[in-house]
């Protein structure tokens, strides 16, 4: 009865928090999925099938670390007064690995009252010579981890906490992933996997953290890499291990320093680590360890200093998130391009909000008139130019609507170092919206393109970045979610890396626009922004999105799709096909910033109904810089 009561309380707590963060509709849908997984779901849903694990063991039968063909990975784990249950489960998870390419390095700083820790470890050492142990003085988590590293003989190191559990295929999978990278001639210095949270058994996980491929802007906002991270021992030695002055966020600090050396990381979309949720664990939130935030901000500030960047590091919108406020270099001018056909009420709301709310003063606005038919529209233009100092109206010479052509035409009149594509049905909400967009681009090493947080008038999200592949083509991240929530793994509350952002509000360096030759006019209505961003990315630039630039988009949530009009439906289908033809269907369906274990049917980042990649133990690895 106590177990049922505890589970009921857990469900109620989940529902209350989800309603608060995301709204009632999301709670109902996500809550139903949670109940299904938690109470009726298939056990071990993130673990490979039994036959897959058996096949791995059969492949490695009779082999040792020296002759198994996989690089040796030394797992570094500081011990401190570890409860016996947790310690045994952790040691069992290492002893039960499907491959022999591991070494477990334990540095024990337990006090005199916890002598059982040493006794239990020595019991396991009698059965497994790959477990090495050293009793040490407690000098903090970083120093204790460094002590464990002194025992390591593997080519690679990994970090694991003493109260967590390694997936049975963790070291096999990481070893195979390293070999894949080597076969492709790609860097193999730093890899990370997905992870899951659990309370009692990894066969009943609470939730998985399905991560994107390496996302540098995201990592500056939170340590999304976390577990299981694997990196070359030589890199660790070059860096001098972990820094005690960053205790509490020592891993985040280490990852930033590693990336300064490697320039990127490889992501393995397999759940290889299980993070135990209990009182005092950071898996339950940074509030359990308040010093974590101070250490994280120091790690980030030191990273900026080492890399020659300037900015300030502040707390983010939610606990355990952070914000880098980049210093904007110079006072770049922004040319705002607004296509317009009639709809003067929308345009007036847009222009009024720009002139009355925008704190960044160095901008110009160019309205591109496109075949308006109402005489009142032209009268409005004259009055608007009198009221809004510097406003220009230029006339698009061609017939019909072609979003790409209209903006390409407008660019001819732009004199700014940056272009901002802006819909006429958008209204500025925050005075720093343009400043925040520039922060992501106007500094050395910044993104070439940045998008904004757009809300519907009913305070739900219209745009928080574009994910290619959703619905077969592209969709908006967290669309229709309630404003104010953190999103999946803080992804609506932190600066993000994306494959694309919407052209309804898109800032781009003018030089980059010109380099990729602007928008493709064959995409007259749909996917022109997606195609543009993908071409920018292919040219070697980054696409960013920020939650700190906020606008309201008056696009109707119920306006209907182009499929209701046969002519528009044919055009839309042709533009969909062109997206595949230009960029390749496989590339469109695989967005590096969206995990393949998440649904492709909706924008809510829920788990896919098809987790075959996990069940089959599929080993795929993607390196990104």
C-alpha cells in the first residue's frame, strides 16, 4: 500500500509541475504518456534486447582488455561514504559489462565510520582484477577524481558517480563508436551518450535525457553533456585533470576545457548511463547543491577568458541554467525588411512597436510593398514615413507573392551590416529584442543567423527554433506550448543551436546573406527560410536561437493549411520535394540538434514510439565541431 501511495504522490507531483510549466493540454498528453510508461510501460525500454546483449557477450567471450579489439576505457569514480546498496549496484554494473575493455578506478575518501566501503570493494576485487582501489584523504570531488585518474591505465577515461549505474553495454558501445570514428578518419578524442534517470531500478527508468549532437551554444547554458562522457587520457593529462576551484561544476568545466582542445565532440544516441535520483543528488535539481551555480558561472567565465571572448555570465531563467551576455562588437546597423500587402493595421502595430520599444538605436526599416490593391494602403505609407523617422517604402516590381523574391529585392536597398527579415504581423514585446539577437551574432565566433522566441497572442509558443524532419519536412520546436515553461531539457529557456529558424524574424549577417546569394526564389512561399539556413550551415556557419528576444506573432493558429486549395497544395508539394532534391532526404530527416529517439510526429520532444535503435543496440556516432 505504501508503494502505491508513493507512486500516486509521484504522479500528482509530476502533473502539477507540468501544468505549471507547460499548460493543461500538455499535462494531459504528456501525463498520459508518463502514466503509461511508469505504471504500464514495458520494462527496460532503454536497454537493448536480451539477445543483443547476449550477442555482445558471445563476441567477447574468452577475450581480455588486451585482445578484445576495443580501446580500454578507465572509469573514474570517487567514493565517499557510499551506501552499501548503491555501491554494490554500481560495482555490479561494471562487473556485468558485455565487453572486457573497462577498468574501474576507485578513490575512496570515506570517513572512519564507513569502513564497509573498502571492505565491499575488496570483496569485488577478488572476482574482478579490472577494479583498482586507493584509500585517499577527502579533498573534494575534483581532487578525488584526479586521484582516481592516477590509477588509470586505459587509453580513454570516463566519469561515473558512486551512486549511479552503467548500462550493461556502455563500454562495448563506446569502444565500437571510437572505432567507427577512426574508420571514418574523424576525431575520436571526446564522446558522450544519452542517459536516463531512475529511483530504484534501471528496468523502471523515470525518463531519458535524449541529447542533441554537439551544440556549443547550448553547452554554455547548461551541462547537457553530463553522462556518459568518454575522452582520451592524453587530453586529460594535458589539461591537468579537473580543477578543485570548480567543485560542484567540475565536469562542466572539464568539458569546456576539453572542447577547447578538440574543437568538437561525438554523440552516441544510446542510453549508456543511469542517474539515480535521491536527496542530495544533482539529478534531482541544482537546488540540492547550491554551490553548483557559482562553480558553473566560474567555469563559463574562465572559458570566455581562455578563448579570448568578452561577455558576462549570469544565472539563466531556471535553476542550473546560465546565460552568457556577449559583448557586441561595435554598433552594427540592422536593416529590417518587412514585406507588406495591404493589412495596414498589422503593419502599424509592427512599426509602432519597433519605434517605441527597441532600445538598439542603430537600425533602418524598409517596407517592401507587394501588389497592394487598397488605396488606403498607399495613403498609410505616406503618413507612416512622416511619423517614423527614416522609414522607407520600396515597391516590388513583380506580380504575385514570392517571399524569397520580395526579400531579395529589399536587400538591394539595405545599408546595414545585418539584415532582419520580419513579418508584418509581428509585434515587439521586449525592448532588448534586437540587442539580444545581435548578442548571438555580433561577436567573434558568433552565429551567422539568429532567430527569436515568437508567441501567439494566447501566450503559447509559435516558434522556438526549427527542427528539420518533423512531419517529414520541418516543424517548430515546442509549438503550442505554454509561455514560461523550460521545455525539454531547458530547450525553450536557453540559447540553442538549430538547423534553421523561421523567416518571420530572422537576423543574418549581410555578408553571409550575400555569400549564399540570399533566398532561393524557387521556394516562393514555403521552406525558403529552412533552405536558406541549411545553405548557411553548409557554408560553415552556425544558426542560433535565443529565448531573450521575444515577439508576438499574430499568425492564426487555425488558419488552415495550403492543402485546402488545390493550386496552393500543388505548389506546397513541389516546394517540399525541392527541399529533398536540394538537400537530400536523409539530411532533412536527420537533424543533428534533435535526437533520433524523439518523436518525428509532434513538436513536443516526447519519446518516439519506435525505440528500435535502442532495442537493437544500434551503434551510430556523429562527430560535430
